């Protein structure tokens, strides 16, 4: 929906940011953001042509999302306008302005998965986790997302959790997978923002 | 065992199906049992429906094993490698005997995918051994004038494989004729169409062929800088591209004064996209490389005149670039022997949906839809009735079963109302609701609209609302004319390909499946029994044994009935979850 907001002026964008602040206690944990971590990224791209998107991607790689204070820092150190940074960050689906859960569940909604009833998978996981699509659970363990296409069309319908793809699912099987992870994670009981890695070849 | 080689297919889909674990297991067995075979990696061969794939090459021939999991690999190594007896029932392809997949392989002509699944994409020597970088070496050593290179490309008849089908040779010519001190080449690898993954497969399986195509293009048009704009959702492709670029730099295929020609300078940078479908449109893509919001702009000026950083720019698709070295090396006539008239060469399609052999196929232009689906694709899953095929992703359209003799070429496909697009082919059977398919695509384009043009931004939203309403049983008589009017306005009043083509799925389904729309609106019924809100679940009294399984399972308590008494579903309570239908062992629940 944010895609339509190209004409939205900075006032509205500030509203968006404040909404993030208000939405729950977990978001924008200003104290947790270590601004020093972003220095090498700024150093690398400062003053270079077309650097805006790589800067934001770099920030998100570090923090898992782009905290407000990081926007401020990038803007003041590179001279890029905050307006442009927010504009780009809200345009592309990749960028997040809220922290994500420890485990990101990406349910594929490509065409092949859709005709094999991917809707039911999202619905059932929504019910199980008690979150809406795109939201994070209160314990910050799970974030549920819909993605356009994971490119594993022959395994449709599928979803991706961390580095693992689960194919040929139905609602029940998908919930079972999430349930198992939840059981395991609850035993460990250490939710944080680890980043999943791709299987290395 | 010295001459035995085991090759594991490690493309994204292979890895998703568990090929990584299989590779590790083979390595473990090799070490544990002290076996001496060679273990190698390759990428996707296109046979996604039988992943993970493992090929064994020994003195007697080559054997490709399908659906190899950790358990099965033990058995294969034990029987094939240790006891020299191949397990025929697991083998999907061999040069020694025919398999049930003979038609799937024989119907294909591999030019774009010539190396995919045959070489290790992470080693440049493997590409070089397959005549890699010979095309550019031939051009530069024979000092072929750039005009002649462009003429070869033009003579081959290749047209842009990204979807629009513009003559590649002509495009290069425009870029060559633009005068500027700096020119750019962009490879469009922002494969956003859900259901299309041929570009990913080429990038993961044969990245050097794309690089060589770009180097040849740079030579022909006189460009110094290249960009590959790749989807961030393809991490493996990005990784292998960067690896390939570094290897090419070491070999001096990229850099300055290339191939002994002074002032032939060219280098390539990979730019990762940030998740926006519209960035597949060339002007939006350039805006995104420049670090702005990816919004299309008006053309002219065309990129060949004023593109990236306001300099002349040539943009081609991954598949197009991958073909170029082959065309130069084998001559334009070898390429144009496939296909006819204005449609020459081969095209890769991604077959998905309700098809048995889902995966990638590369076929000569002009083959019919029917041949692809039945000969190569093996037909419909569970032998259900084939209903339609969606060609060209969200910008394309649905071609119905009775038009399945349509040849695959740019003009014939466009005449049906669909588009060739990047080559995604989603097959649908009798259980797919066409109104819901149209709603699905509109939902996609509506979300992906950049918002610049009013008719795309608001028009697609209104169309989506109408379609959603119809699938929920609240359709009105005036909805169909309203959809048609909106569709025409959106087509006329938008700037880019996304907006122009967004109404296609609705227009084609309205053209070929109007009766389904009418059934939804007038009878409040979904003929394909897909749209949940329009279904009715009922007990068939003759079949019901009164076993109470459905009654116990019903989450809302809508089923009444005692043991050994015919049950009854209270329609006003039923939420149409389908639980009773799937649980009944006696087929005593009917849906209509």
C-alpha cells in the first residue's frame, strides 16, 4: 500500500514513523541501535553515484531493519536528503522500518503457489500465530510475510523459513512446521535478531 | 572407480529440495569408505519436477538420477558405484537406454541453456572448455568491425527475450549510432514475474555466458560500463555473478585494453534490486540503479539516446545476452534455422502450475502450446481436464484450451490477448477458478503499481475491489461492463508496460471465460468449486453411514446427527472450511 504514497509529503512520512513508535513497546528500541556499526557502510558509499539504495541495504543487513536514528545518521553524514531516503525506503518492498522477529516465515504467493492454494497456508499460520500478514508476534519470535515468488514453483505451494524451503505444503503441514520451530525456540527461549544465512555451496 | 564422476545439481530449486544435504552425504560417504570417485557441482538442468538430481558418469555412460534424497543416495552409491549396477527405476536420463522422459528431452533445443546443468558455474575453466569466451576472442582477433557484429545479431533474427520482442540487432544499432563519450550496457535480471525463473537458472548455471554476451555488446556499441540489475531475492545468482566477474577480471576479459585492443575498456557491476516489480521496466530500472524510487518515465528519449546518468544505454534481458556468444560462434544462420519468419531461434519457458513435468524447457519458436503441455510437460497432474494456460505473468493473459494449437510466437500470442512476456507458463486445470486468477493478478499489479499514473494507481484498485466482490458472491450485474471500461481506460492512460498490460488477465478471462463471471454474479456459484463463499456443503444421505467423524471434526458445530443416523449440515452455521469433506471416508459430502 505504501507504494501509492509517492506524492505523500514528509508530514505523512513522519506520521508513518510516529505510528511505528506508538504501535507497541518493542519497536524502535533506540537504545539498542549501535550507530557505530553503520560507519564502514557510510565510508564505503559516501559520495558515490547511485549510493542511496546500497546504503539502505547495508543498514538493513546490519540491523535487520532501518532504525530512525540510522536514517538521521546517513542523512547527516552523506548529505542525502532524509526525504529521499524515506521515499526510497518506503517504495521498495525489501526495506523494513520495524524490527523483525527471530524467525521470518515467508509464504510464497507466486502464481504457481496461488493456484495450489497458498492462501490457506497464510490463513492457517495467521490463526496459529495470532498475527496478520506482515506482522511480528508479541514475543518477537515470528514475523509472517508473503513474498511474490521464491522461484521453487515445482515445489508449490512452498514457504521459506531461514535457509530452509518447505515445499508441497498444505495449511496443516505448514502450521506443523511452525509449531515445531516454536517448540524448539521456546525451549531455548532466547529471541533476538539473528539473520538467516543461505546454504553455502 | 578412478574415472567415475558424481555431479550434484545445486541450483536454487535443487537446494530447496535438499540437494545440499545430498552433496554433504556423498562427501561423507566418500571419505568414510575411502572411495575414489570425483565429486562435482553443477546447476539446474531444468528438470525441477525430479529434484534433487545427481548424475553419475562412468566408463559405460552417463546416468541421471532423480528425486535423490539422503537415504536413496546410500543405495545408489552402494549399487551403482560399488557394485557397478545402475538402478534403472530411479534414472530419469541416460545415454544408454530410453527413460519415460524421452519426449521431455527430445523436444528441446538447448541454446540459452546449453551449459546449464553441464558445467560447474563457479569455475571459469569449465565455461572456457565449452567454447567459452571464444566468440569475443574470435571477433577481436579477426578485428571484425562492430557494424558486422551488429549485422550478425540482426541476421540471426533474435528478438528481446524479456518480453517486448524488439529486435536486438536494431536496439544495438541505435545505441551504436548515439554519439557520446560514455555509454552504458545494462543486463535486466530483475525477473519479477511470479512463475518465471529462467533468468535465475541462467545466472546460477552459466553466468559467464551472460558476461560474454555483454562484452560482445560493449565491443559492438562502444560502451565502457556494464550493470547487471539482479533481484535481491536471488542471492545465489548474485553470489555466482560476483564470483564470475572476479574470475573474468583475473583473466583480463574485463578491465582495460581488453583482448589487445587499445581503448577497449569494459567492466561490469552487479546492482541488487530492492524488491519492486516495476523495476523490470527499463526506465524504472535505470532510476533504481541511480538510487531513486523505481518509477518509469516518458519515452522518448529512449534509453539508446538518453539512458542511465543521461548517457546512451543499451538494455537487454539475461536470456538475450546468453544467446549472443552462441550466435557469434555458430553464425546467424544456425540460430535462424529454428522458428520461422519474424520469430527465430529458441525460447525458454518456465512450466508451472498443474503440470506433471514442471520446470524449464527450451523450445524452438513456433511450437504449439499443446505440444509444450502434453509432449514436454507430460500433461496435467492427476490427468484432470486442461482448462487454460497463463502466459506472460501478471501482464499476460489466459489462453483457453480450445486455442492450444496456437503457435508460440510473438504475433500469434499477442493476437489471443496474452503476451509472450518473459516466458512464464502457468497451467491451470478444471479446478482453477478464472475469476479468482484474474483477481490474483490484479492484486499483484495493484500492489506493484508505482503510483505515478492515476489510472494505474486507482484504476487497478477499483478493478481489484470489483473482482474481490464477485468472488465473494456480492457481484452485481453492472460489474462486467465496469471492469471492461476500467480496463480500456487503464490501457490508454498509463505510461509504462505495467499499467498498459495490467488489465490483460481480466480482459482475456472475460473474453474466454465470461460464463464463469456470469455464474458468480447471477447464480452466486463458482463452477470450478474454488471460491469458498460460493460453495455449499451437503451430506449425501445414501452414502452417509453416521460415523460421526465429520460431526466431531467440525470446528463450528454445524453438523448434527447421532451414531448410525444420517448427518445434516446446518447451512447457516457452516463456514465452508471443507474439513468434513476431507475427513469423510465414504465420500458422503458433496460440494456444489
